[in-house]
């Protein structure tokens, strides 16, 4: 009787490109959802920090004039890396329909969209190559054709400079 080998590493290697593809699509979807949430009926209003909390300055009382023209003072929690001190000007993002407001922390959605797009491209390319290899397409036959095309592209790029 011959010792049996585990097929788990081979199976994991075969499914890895699909997992990367699906994970990339999920990350892109999360970034797009964050961008949609930020732009959905939200407006920016200038505010001024009145007081800060004692817990490592993670809370701040901010005075701002909302969309209805009424000056409000609310306590906000923030995860910003900088220390917010009283008197500092900040931007408040307000969703009037949801009666919600928070500190404007800038573009939080750009990173996930870019990383998710790169993962999606990587997963899609690896899935196509794995599919071609699985169905017996010899990649070395096509390599010379792609190498000449790549050399032609490099030649055009060198002339363009």
C-alpha cells in the first residue's frame, strides 16, 4: 500500500484565484457602498470645537449651524489620528433625513476601491490562466507571439519619449 498524499494544498491552489476574485469584488462593493453613503444627501458644514473629552480626546463638543439654520452643539466621537483641541475648526457632515451627523474624515472609500480593483484584476487574470492551463492550452506556444507584441509596444513607447 502506498502512502496517500493530502490533496488539500492542490485544491486550495486551484480555488485561490476564485477566492481572490470574489474577495476583490467584495472589497470594491464595500468601497462603493461607503462612497454612496457619504454622498447620499450629506452636506458639509463648518463647525468649531467647544470642548474635548477627557478620554484621550476621543470626544469633542462641536458647535455648528445645521441645514435648518439652527446653531447646535453636539458631542462627536472621532477616530482621527490628530488631537482635536478646543477652538479648532472642523467639518461636520450632516444627513438631515436621518438626523445624523459626524466628523468629516475625508475620502475613506478610495483605498478599498483601488485595492479591490487590483485584487479583482489579479484574481480574474489568475482564474483565466488556470482555466486555460486546466483545459490543456499550452501557454509557451503563445508566449512568442505575446513577446513580439510586448517588444513592439516597448519600441513605440521608446519612440514616444
